[in-house]
């Protein structure tokens, strides 16, 4: 008695088979792209990466500039408050050379050259030998 199965007969019908029949193959090279398409894809990917890096870099510069602007505006507000303090002091104590000099220096720092000139002239009228006043006056005249 031979107990070995006959290779011509199958135990289960092919239609009744429980496992799917999947055909698989492994490619040796990139067959779905031609070399020129592959190079184009690599170039576009590289260019996209460069553009994304540039956008991130520009965003960092923008945030830095925004912070600088906020800092400058805070400084400008504090200088304006200090100018108003010294103007009140100059009104209370007419002839107080240092108050006029401080107003001239702060106005120059803010960028208001005409007001700075006016208060610098008043400072030098009160004390023509005031060395710091002459130095700032020379800067303002430039």
C-alpha cells in the first residue's frame, strides 16, 4: 500500500481554495520611472526643500525684526515721557540749563531735530561755555 499522495490529484478543488493567489515579483531597478523622470523628480524635490528652508529663514528674520520694532517703540514711548517730564521741569524752573539740554538731547535721540535745535539754542543762551552743549550743538548742526 502506497500512502503517498498522487501529484496529479489535489486534495482540494482550486475553486474551493481558501488562500488567495497573489502573484508577486521583486524588481531589480526602478522600472516605473524612466531615468529622466527620476532626475526631474529629484530636482523638484531638492528645489522644494530649498524653498521651504528659505521660507523658514525669512520667517526667522521677520520675527527678529518684529521684536526689534517693538523694542524701539517701547524706547520711543519712554523717551517721549521723559521729554514731557523735562519740559514740565523747564516750565517750573525757567533758566534751568540742564533741563533745556536734556530736552535737546532727548529730542535729538527721538529724531526731532528742529525741536532739538530750539532747545539747544536756549541752553547755549543760558550758558555759552557749556562744553557738552556745544558738542551736542555741533552734532545737531550736521
